[in-house]
């Protein structure tokens, strides 16, 4: 069972003791990401994530940060998404304090050295270029643009070449000060360490984090009325990658679990409908899958696929047909498989200290509360076929689908008509 502690400073600490394991995972969760950013500084959350590895007050050289964790066989990494930024370590529990020292120094004392900023600016621009060279990653980016055009949710988390090139040191410092405040940070720890010891050691180290204040840059709510039917990028590839998306629900919606199970029936695992039909029966694709995305106030259900460019119309038509069939009926066996599949995967994942740490920290920073595995299992087992059919009827609207497509195609009208006539 986890323990939740709020320090006198306002910082929240989530901890869970896992007896008998050798590792401890420590995560710092910051409630900021690309959807908080004004267009002019799009990508700044990701830029700051990079810069926190590039020198601190106590570890002024980048290698001094990484070496301290890697020299004991540990892992140090970070990621930025639309609503959250995470910094984490995974080490032997003997080096728990070392993890805290490194992470708190990174969060509290980044130098934002001019030379490192310019060096890392070029690295990030190369990282952005990678997305455009990977058709599946580009299709993922384009479906966000189709769902939320001209809005923060529709932008690349990393920003653009233009915005990254224009972000200044002053921008980085100001954004860090406004977002990395105590009220916007959660520490989460999972391992065989006493909860009180964890809390005491964190409390010793957070004094230099910016004192609590009103966040200066607020979340931008999406305009659900804006959307683009088809987003395309013409590339001379042998395979065409595409995403087909529908409006979904927020992470706190009562419909979220039913929609998740609907997606599992449709395209998660080798016994899902899309895998059996598109890959096993028709042989049209190696990879076809679906998934639900849940943000603070909105979401999406997305089907992804890569297929021979000559077969893209046939593949897309077959998927649209499976989506239509989904609204006709779902068997008790399919629902049972989806529930047991989801519960089983979740239980297996939770055997890792890092997964437990992310489970605690991400829920706390995004929702302000924690659902336990037992509570999730109870909710999933309470879902009935009627719940799935209601979710399918409400959210799987083929006539209002969005499509992103990357491949040797330039006829957008062809694909718009294909969606209209599905």
C-alpha cells in the first residue's frame, strides 16, 4: 500500500515499500508540458528537460550528473509529454540518497549555461528531424494536428525548428521559475525503504526549490469544434503509415474504462479483432493496433497501422468495416478477454519498481488522487457489454473520423471520400 505525505512546504511525496527487492526507483513529476506553452516558446518544456542534464550548481559538467548514477549501475532519464515532465532514477537501494542528491540538484539548481544551451539547441533540432524521418512517428504527430489544429495539444511536444531556435536563456529561466514550483511537483519512490525515511530525506533537500506561488502559464483548453478531416505528408516510402482517430474522453470521465476495454477488444493483443482480421486473415499489415488517450479534459481513441502503399485503401476500408461491426455487437467472451488481458498486463507491469513509481507519481500530478490496483480491477470487472456498446455508439463515429497518413500519396480528396462513404 502506498503512503501519501504533504510536507510543510506543500510538496507531495508518494512512496510504496516493496519488501525484498534490490532496486529503488525515484521520480520527480512536474505538472508541465507542451499544452501549457504559448506558441512563441513551443517546445520549452522539452528544452528545459534537456537542460537539467547539462549542469547544476553542484555538478557543473553534464558528465558529472550522468556519471554519478551510471557509476553505480543505475539508470537516469527523463521524458516530456503534453501535460507532464518526469525525471527519474532506478538504482540499487543502497544508493537511494545518491539518487535524491542528483535529482534535487537537477530540479533546484540548473545553470542554463549559454554554451550548453546552444549545443543542446542543435541536439533538439536533430531530435525533431528524427520524427519527420520516421513515418510512424510522423503519422502520430499528424493525427494530433488533425484532432486539435492550431492548439497546444496538436503541436509536437518538442516544438518546431523555428520556436526552438528562438527560445532564449531568459525564456528558459522564466519558464522554469513559473512551472517548477512546489505546488506543481510530486516526488514518488518505490522500493524496499521505509516510508518515513524517504519523506525525511526528501524534506532535507527541497529547500531550494522555488517557493509556492501562482503558476504563471496556465493550461490551454482545447476547442473540440476545430478539427481537420485528413492530414497527409507525402513521402516516397514503400509502406504507408496512418492513424485513424475519434474523439475520446478525459482521464476522469466515467466512460474512460469502458472506452479502454472497447479499444482492447478492437486492437490490443494478438486476439483482438484488428489483429485477427487485418493481419491474420487478410495479411494486409504486420502491425495494427488501437489505444485510448486520456488527457485532463479530453481524449481520443486511435487506430494505428503500417501497410504496403499499394494496399492502403483496402487496409483502411477493412479497418473502417471492423469499426462498423464493433457497433453491432460484442460477445461476452471478447469482453472477458479484454478485462483479463488489461488486469494481467497491469499486474505484470507492477512487478517493476519503476512502474510502481510512475503509477503513483503520474496519477498524483495529473489527477490529484491515486487509484489502487484493486480499485482498477474492481472497476474493470464491473464493466458490462451494455457499457461497451454505449461507448461504441457514443464515441466511435466513423462519419466523423480523422485520418493522418504518411506515404507516397497526394490525393487528399480520395481519402476524405473514403471516410465519408464508410
